[in-house]
C-alpha cells in the first residue's frame, strides 16, 4: 500500500470511529437527558443497544466500530489490532463523544427549566452520583466485570467461526442488557469515552470520579482480550 492510500485509510478509520462514537453518545446519552423520565431505564438501555447496532452495520466494515477505548485495547490485547492504531482510534472516540455531548448540551439549554448537573446529564458515578447510592467498590466491580463480559461477547461475535451477519445484533443486545444491570449502580459506563464526554461538561465531582470509569473498563477490556486470545481463540 502506498503512502497516500495508507493515509486515506487511516483517515477513514478515524472518521468512522468519530462518527460511530458520536452516534453512540448522542443516541444513548441523548435519550437519557431528553427522554429518561419518560422511557425510564428500560428505554435508555435499548437506546444504547440500538445505537451500537446502527453503528456496527453502518460503519463496522470501515473500522470495526469499536466506539470505545476499552474495546480498542481489548482487540489489541487479543491480537486483532496493530499497536500503532490504538492512539488514532482512542483519540477519535473521545473527540466524537465530546462532540455529541456538546450537541446534547446545546439542545438541552434551549429548555429554560434545564439545570446542568450530574442527575440531568447522564453522568457516571458512585456514592452521591450513583442513581441508587452504590459505593466505589460496587461501582468498580460492576464496571470491570460488565466490560469484561462485553468484550468476550464482542470478540466471540466477530470471530471468524461465528455466523456471518449477526455480530451487530448480538453486541447491541448485550450492551442493552449491560445497561439494564448497571444503570442503577453507576448509570453505566463500560466505555471511558462516553464517561469523559459527559463529565467534562458537568465538572466537579463528576470529573474527580472519572478515574474509575477509565480504569475499570480498560482493565476489564484488556483482561477479556487476554483470556480470549489464550483460552478461546484458535
């Protein structure tokens, strides 16, 4: 591959990850912010699942539709991604997520009754920021284990031995299930880019707690990649 084709390919991948993560945050967090009181946790859970399905089938053929630094690092650990691609993937994901959060913020402030806060902007958190008051330990375990499960499903659904054409549905419904489990605990992250995007707008305690929603998903993703490569992959 010549230099121009390689650069074009990298640009396409970065754009796909940017747009895919933008769609994920706009669809999932947007539903939580604008319609959470109407559709409840069930509706928000399926909103996140549907956005993954849309992005997987619309953009997956370009970049794999990671849309999540934990997925990117898990894929790398499993041997499915070159180390040189990690930074472009993750930067694109975070920028896409923040851009979507910015759109959500601009729309939300059009309502004179809107007050920016952790409980109104789909922030992830523990303790006072947990929807049901779960503490740090519970939040860390939930985010770590559920990200591990998510990556195992992703790696399995996209394995060459799996049925062709169903990966997007499998991954989307798994993410919806994960949200059903963990929205009451942490408002569900399993995705550092999603967590960063909301926290930077709210600030304060949302930012000080952000470390957990970066560390726990990444550790869960890396462990899943390692386990899949060593014990499950051919």
